[in-house]
C-alpha cells in the first residue's frame, strides 16, 4: 500500500495531559516501539493518539481523568497527515465543563465531525473482557466496527437506545391508560426499524469478520484451532446467520407479539439487539467460560486485529494501530511474525520488557519521567 | 441549602426553574438584576405579568393567541382544507418563514414521550379529531420533529386518522438546499440516499 493513502499522526503536543507536563513528539508512519517502565506514561501516549480519533479516552474514563492533577485543562495538539493533506487538531480538554476542539482552527460543533479525521484500532490488555466478559462487551465490539464502516449504524444505535427507554417507561407503567396500547404499537414499529438495522448489520459484519478472526488467531497462536461463532438472540428460535438478515424485521415483529405478555409482566423490553450475544466457540468449547486464559488473550488480540484488517480492506487504508503491551501476549517468533504482516499503516506498540528477538521496528521511543526520547 | 438572604435566594430558585438555566446561571442573572436600575427590573417583571395576562392558547389550534383565536385561525384567506400538525408554536414560525404553506395549523403542545409521562391524552389530540370532523379538512400534514418522539407521534396520528379516509402526509427529511454534499452530516446524507427518487426527464 502506498504510504500516501494512509492517514497518520506526525506531531503530538501535550500540555498537562496525565503525567506529561509538556511534551512535543514527532511520530512517523511504520512501526514504532515505545519502551518504558510501568507507570512511565506509555499507555497515556496511546491514549492521546486515540483521543484524536474519537474525542474520548479508550480507557473508558471521563475527560477529567486526562487532566494532570492541579491543572484545569489539558491541551492536545496533533498534526494528522493524509496524502498531501495536513490537518491540525487542537483540543482543550477541561477537568470540568465543555471541551473546546478546533479542526484546522475552526471550532467543531459535534464530536461526529471529527470522526473522518483519523481512524484508530486499539488493543489493550483490558480487551480480555471481549472474550471473558458479558455479552455487552462483544456487542460493543461489533457495534463500534459497524459505526466505523458506516455512520448510520451510530445513528441506529442512538435511535434504538432512545426507543428502548421510551418503550420501557411505557411497559413499566403497566399500560393503565386505554391509549397506551396504541402508543406501544407505535414504539414497537420504531423498535423493529432501528433494531433490525443493527441486527442486520451485525450479521453481515460477522460473516465477513469470521474468516479474518480464524486467520488472525492462527497467526497469533501459531496453530490452527476450530473456531466458530453463533449469534444468539433470545427472541429468535434458533441462532441467526447472515442468510437471516432480510427476515430480521419479521422475526422481531413476531417476537414482539409472542412476548407481549412476558414484557408487560416484567415491565421491560425483552425483544431486540440489546440482549443478544455473539458466542465464540473454540475447540468445541465456549470461549468465555471454558477456554484457558492464554487462549482468551490470543482470541481477544485476534478480534482486534481482524477488525483492523476488515476496516483496512473495506476502506482501502489501514487505521492507525495502537497495541498496548502486546508482546506480553506473544512469544518471540509470533511477535515478529505479527509485526511483519501488519497492514502498512502507522503502528505504535508499547512494551515494558525487552523487545522480542526478530521484531525490527522502524523507530524506538523511550518514555521516562514525563519525557520521551528517540533512540 | 440556602446561601443567600430570603428574597435573593427566592429569586435564584425561581430563575433556576427556567429551562436551560442552571444554578450558576441563575445566580449570575439574579445578581445582574440586583445591580440593574430599578425601572429595568420592573419592566422585565411587568412584561412577564402582561404576557401571562394577555396571551393564552388559541381556542381552535392551541397556538399562542392574544384573544380567542390566533392570527392564522382568524385569517379567512387561509385554506381550511389543509391542516399542518406541529409540536410547538415555535414550529409554526419556522414553517411560516418558508411562505409555502397557506393552510391552517394544529399545535399538539408536545410529542408522545412515556419517559416524561406524555401520552396522546396529554396532547391536543381529541381537539384535533373534533376539528377534522367539523372543519372539512381534506389533508393532514404531519410536521412533528424528525426524532424518535416526533416520529412516534406522527405514526400514532397516521394510524388514528387513515381509517377515517383522510389523506395523511409526512414532511420529507433530506439535504439542506443550497449547500454542498461535502458539508452534509453523514446521517442526513445517508437517509437522503435511502429516500432517493427517479428524476423526471
């Protein structure tokens, strides 16, 4: 792939951002390994790059956690290069109150306006929860990928959440009013519209993702293992597949009728994508409950890498890849194999330990005491 | 916890009940008023009293009105066979600016929202049904907001009115005219694609 196709971060300036009082850092395309002791700020660097893409931390913390103690705001400036185009992002991240974000010196009104600037794939040790955690973690993984592929899925998601809250309020009230029944019918139809779009998207996504996950799992583990996934919806009689995508509207409608009494008794919505699970089966065993810790880690990494590969395939350009502490998951041959076959975008890899033999990054950075030195 | 002397705290509390005014803004406005010239503050108080005394809801369409009927209901030149349904009086102002619509309005005074305890009963729906049978309405244009609550309200009304044999339409959603596609937000542009139509040639 031509480097010009890929967006990458060239300059990052941080002021009062976590442990960095003042940092000016140049980055380059290709693979950069960031070395440093635990707590030196390696993950915070990745967090800053991730913030550029989503205007929030991938660690799931509020923005106030990003502001250095004793300061009112953190400043993040970044130059993003995409072919001939160079864009400047400037963010004042406030401990309290609204952030101010400028793109090419113009204020951004909605966070969504930032999403086209830079795509990022992130892997962190916490991602073990993708495999080990509850269904919500896997739903979020799928829905985040869908949102990166087409913004309308983000809209469908927020529509669905709103419908769910309205519909639950109605069910909780117990339909005392004679009008409530005809109001419920209206929210049923909205639930079907937004819910079916999400389920259809997930089923089509899974069909494309599955072979990539198998490939990545093999790549990372060094051996092949039978890997399967089933999309389980409580409201459908059998697990759903891509071939069911066109029937989802009707399945949801039928389920709403069949479950009406149960929903009223419990006062919550039981039908819809918010309760579905994507169950991963490894070596004929449920990966969530029965796989070993090592297998679960490998699988989590394979999920992130497969998503990265899919976005690269469909958009024609690799997102920036942030791998936090990834070498602790891999032995030396696997680590070097992984780094060699990464799509040719910008990749930042952190490590607290020695760099595995055979891994030959284009650049090294050493983080210590709130500063970063190139080696 | 009251931090100020009685009347000042009362003022802050009352201001804080206004939509969009948080505790800090309420405090700022209160101190602005305390510093302002007495006649300025009295004029504000008087205009609130006047508005509450003289303005009420139009008896027919529930727009704001000075008197029994609002300006649109009084205007005999407006086409009574076309009825446009909106959520709030301010939506009428937006539609009037287009100068495209010459029919009459009906203000629901809200949208269906079970979270806020608003169902069809809390809206001016019964009054709407009454008008339809009495005023020779031929087409209903549903101009509620294009969000979940507005769509739910539109769908509810459509299901209610269609069986009565009345033509029911919904305003379209799409791209702002005169703009560049490049600047349209993705969701609006995506929905505009879904709602594409054949070009007459």
